[in-house]
C-alpha cells in the first residue's frame, strides 16, 4: 500500500492518462508526487532516465508515458510508434528495477489483444492470434512492456503490474484533426461543422465497428486502486463492459455538441478492428466499477475542448 507521503513518480503527467492519475492521487491526499516534462527528461534517452532514477529513487511508478494516435497516425508512422514506445518503457521499467522501486504500474492499451479475439476479451486471450495491422507496431511495443514487467516479477521477485484500458477520453485529450482518436476527433469535427453551419459531416468507414469508451478519470481511479490492491503477472482490463457502434457514437457526439446536419460515411476509409469489448470481470471481482456514463463523459469532454481551444491545434 502506498503511504500518503510515499515518493510517487508519474511518467507522462502531461498526457491525458498521466494528468488524470496526478489529479486522482492529489484527490486522495498523496503529497509527494514527482513529475518531469519531456523537455526536462526525455524518456527515450537511457542515460538520462538512469540518472533520474538514481537521484530521485521513486518508491512507486505509474508509467503512463507513450506515443499515441489514431488510425492515420499509426499507419503513417509504424516504425516511430514501435521505437518510441518500446524504448521509453524499457528505460523506465529497467531503471525502476535497478533502483529498488517498490511497485510499478504499466499502462497499455486494449489494442494488444488479437484482432479477432473472442468477445468480450479476457486478459488470457493475449497472444493467441494475430494483431490488427493498422496499429500492430504500437500493440507490439505495449505487449513487450507488460511482458517485461511479468518477466522481472518471475526472475527477480518484483511487484510490477499492468492495466489495459479501453478507448480513453476526457480532459486533456488530443483533438488534432487527423492524429487524434475517434471520440475527440468527432468532438472537433462536429463542433467546427456547427460553427461553420455545414449541411453534412463525413465520417470514416461504414459506422459498424463496435467500441467501448472509458472516461479517463475513472481509469485513474482504477490505477490508484490497483496499485494498492492488486499484485499479479496477468494484466487487468480497464473498461466499462459496454459498447456501441461508431455510428451510434457519432450520433451521440452530434447530439452533445448540438450539430443538426447530416452524417455521411466514406466507406473507402478503413473501419479498423470490428469489435473491441473488454471483459472487466477481473476488476469487478477486485471491487472496482466505473462511474461516468458515456453521454455525461462526452459533455465533460466537450466542455474541456471549449475551455482549452489550444488543444485543438496540437
């Protein structure tokens, strides 16, 4: 169990997940939180990471730093996504182990599971068949991170755990027009269409894929909960156990934003994985359940978007 004054390092504290973890730690009264910006510490530079850990000696580490993006970003930069994520996570996990970190929690992604995994996806379906090609590089990097945690536990008796979130959304998201994930991209697209009074908005694919979305502050609550209540080599799924089609999602976002025009579909564009629903029974058995319903979460996200227009320019 973390003490309220335990030295806690949150890697990636400016990102959506990392900033939510910092908020949750502060909300729960943890007072000794260490952070570094990318400018202060480049996690891809092994010497710098080793020096940081040797000097700071954090007792607990939340590894939320990652290079992330949607389908376009992943397809255009497969090598970059693999190298950056692989290098930064290996540097952090290895340095944490070298410097006696009591516990580390690694944040992955539900894309680690096979493209055609049985639904809902249990933690045990990892590596049972091939990955979705559009984000294979990112998935392979994330699988390597969680497996390195597992192997350290097996070989050296560490207490390193991993959590695999569903699609995340919420405050501090990235609303870039082409390099963001589906939900923030839709928020921006419908907002701009409303402002410009466009008659229609065109969305990718045919709207049939099913997706699950988890509000990022709920993830952060689970992350702190797991750090204090879970140990084990197998990852823990973080989701709602509920899904909707991309078509239903677009209609919900349009409703929240207040866009009244037509929604059209460009079927020449890829759909991505047909279905990605997480089996969340393990988290439930530990005593955790999500709190934020999707429509309310989208309302909170849209408010965040309106309050922070600079985010749209990333």
